[in-house]
């Protein structure tokens, strides 16, 4: 046996081939191993790329969800997909908000999101931060080639204040409707509504239970009677912040002193003016006789009457129209297009000097045949309207004082017109979640 | 009988065996070199893709942080440029950009702003650690009145470069 082994080992024939094959097998194994590692690295690199794309898609979902929330302004009991929806609908578990369908953003990436109601879902909060009843939890999933990233955002949204959503004529302290008036709008106040002889409100009088009962003159009525509502709110605008984003340069280019001195706009008699769309900040405005203020079709003008507001004001309290908007004697505001003027195109905001003082000249003074299509926000002012006026829009004043004939019509287009600066949106906290919810029926789970 | 005896004999076998072994060895070696070369190119490609993804993510995050008033191109929109070949700006048509390579008909208008801070021209990127270089292109397009799409396209220089890498997201501003 041993001799046979020695003879086999001494025999050199047939050695080269096995040695080469053996060596090649080893080298091939090493090469294959290397190649597999390389391929795995390549896959990992592709997954990393797709993961970054998925993160971008998920972030896009958060952004679009927060936009949708502010666009739709749903009630606090509503979820948001592409429209306001109820919890427990569209395949969501009872009490939970549904997700949107997948929304593509191109190049194979897509997202979907769910916006919880303030009570149906919660997000991680920033330490030391107290959640409010308006916080919404948004959860978004981004996906590319099967790779998913899931993000969550706590988002605060205070909806804009809509002054004319419920009534076209609102007085903080009083609405005094004189004789022979027809008011085609609900009327509201926290104080008292006085309705003169032969005047009619086509609609209801909306007052809180703390308000005084309305007074009706002879043959005066409100077609829908009196409705009890919560107390009317009059949020303050931000008057203190210096104004930089405005269109006063347009007036500088169009008008010379003394008509426009950079603070007060005082038109000559019969002088017409066109205000292009934009925001104007004035100390006072005076259109004494037969003036027309046009706003081009499709454009929107916001006019702020600042007046002397103390130390930081650049207005002059001794000027006779300081803080006032005065238009008299057949003056017309925003009459275009002639067939159907749009009240939403002209918005007047008055800082206000005296909400209830009839001895002083009223801050908003419309006298003798004035036609006005627009909105007025002046809760710290008296709005006085006298003698054969034609008005369509929405007015909010401290006191609204209407005298002698004419009428007022509500424009339903202003129902959703927001008071500037009253809405607020803020990202409060951001977190990345696990790939899938910890509880399948709870889309916000698995994030803490 | 003679044939069997000849096979049993050892004369001349070493040379034939050597030739066969050498041939197998050569073929095997060439194949192994091919595998190693492929591995190398795949590795280089992976490394470049990693670096490109890193550059794209960095640029996207930078653009996402721009204030809304600055999230647009500088006054004049970027224009199409056919060179170098495969330049992502060839997807510009007039003032629109084809943001989806899978759907060439999907176009959006490029956003140009007076205070725009998104450059109109591409920029060179280089990674000091890997010594890789390439170019980064940025496009901001209008999804709607309150939403803008940010598309970052990154390319790499040199051989074994992966295709352009597109990273995109959307930034919005609330309706207040």
C-alpha cells in the first residue's frame, strides 16, 4: 500500500492539469466573491440614491399637505386629503384620517400623505412646547423603486378671519339704519341695531345674547327676524410694523403735490384716478366732488388709512382728513366693469380714531349720492353714509350710521375674503418615522 | 493493443498536458481579469453614484431652505445648452423645463424672480475625499400659485459614470 502511494507521488504524469484547475478554481472563487461584494455595493449605492429620492418625495408630501390645509381651511373635525373629508372614510380605520392616493412627482418618485384632525392623531412635540388645539399632525410617505421614507410634521394653522362670512353689515357698537332704507344683507352687532321708519332688512339681525334688542321704527322689519349668534369678533390688524411692501410709488409717478404729497391723497374736484392692483398706505383720503376711483378689471386694491397713530406714525393729526376716508357728492369707487362691479376688488382698512363719536367728523364719510363697490374694515371708526348712496360689498365699523334713502347690498363673492394677517401657519416639529406604521390602522404610529 | 500500450506510455505526455494546462490557465486568467475589471467599473460607478447622490441631497436641502421670495432663478430663466452631450439643460424648451425623464411631455414653467437666488448656470462640484468631479444643475418650476418644484440634476465626469441623477421635491407657501 505504501509502495503504491510512493509510486503515485513520484509519477509526474498528469500533475499540471489538476494543479492549474485547482488554482483556477481558487482564483475564480475569489473573483466571484469580489464580484458579488461589488454588485452588493452597487445595489446599496442604488438604494441609497433611491432613499434620498424618497426623502425628497416625502418632504414634497409634507409641503403639499400643509398647502392643502391652508387652501381648504377645513373645520377642526375634518381630515384633509385633496379635499376636506371625515375621519373613518376612504378606507381609514374608525376615527383615523385617510391617506391620499399616490401622487407622482416625476422620475419614479411619488408621495402620499394624511392630515390628522387635532384630536385624531398626534406628532412628537418639541420639548417645552405646549400643543394647541389647532395643531395638525401630517404624515407623509415618499417612495422610489420600493424604497420608502416616512416623515411627520406638527403643523399649526390658524385660519384666516372672514369678516363678511355671515353678514355684510357689522357694527361693533351700533348699526343705525335711517329712514327708507333697503338692506339686502344680514346685519350684525354686539351693541344695538336701530331700524328707521320704512326701512327693511332683507335677511336677519344677528346679535349675541348680550346685545340690546333691536329697535324698529314704523313699518320697519327684518324679513328673517332676529338670530342669536356668538359675540362678533374684531381682531386688530398689524398696524405697528413698518410697511415696505406697497404700491405708493405708483401714486408718486402719477400725481403731484398737493394732490398727493406722499401721505395724503386729496383729489381736486371732478378729478378721476385709476389705482392699479396693489397695496396703498395713506394718512388720509379725500374725494370732494364728482370723483371716480377706478380699479382695472381683474386687479385688487387694498387701501390702508393709517392716520396719526402716536409716536411711530408719520401722519399729521392736525390735517383735516388725517385718518379719514372721505368721498362726497356723486363720488364713485370701483365702478368697473360697468355691468357687474366686483366688491372684492377694492378693500379699505381704517386704523380708526374714534369708534363712537358723532360730534367728530366720521373716519369714513360718504355723503350725497356716493356709489361704492368694495369692503371696509374699520371697527374703531364710525362709518357714516348719507343721502342716496348705492353700496355693494361688506362693511365692518365701530358704528355704522346710515341716513336718508339709498340701500346696501351684500356681495356673496366676499364671503371668503380674509382679513389680512389674521391667519398663521407654522411648522412646529419634524421627525422621520420608521418605514411602516407600528399599528397598521394608525398612520401616525411608529414615529417616536 | 498497440494503441492501448501507447496510451500507457509516458513519452510526450508532459508537453501535451502542459499545453492544455496553459490554455486553460490563459482562458481562466482572461476571464478572471474580465470579472475584476467589471468589478472595478461597477465599484467606480457605485462610488460616483454615492458622491452624486450626496451632492444632489446637499443642493436640494440648500434650495429648500431658501425663502419663498428667493426661490426662483435670477431674473432671466436658464436657457437650453446642447453641450456637453447629455447636458440636462437640453430639457429646457423656451421658458419651460421637462422635469420628468419618464414622461417627456411633462413640462412646467421655470420660475424667474427679481430676488431669485437659484443660479441659471450649472456649477462644478468636486469631492475632496474621492477626488471625483462633476456638474450640478438646478431648476425651479411652477407647480401652482403656491407650490414650486425643485429639481437638482447631478452628473459626474470621467469614465464609468452613472447616468445623470435627478433629485426633486416641492416647496410650498401657505395660503394666508
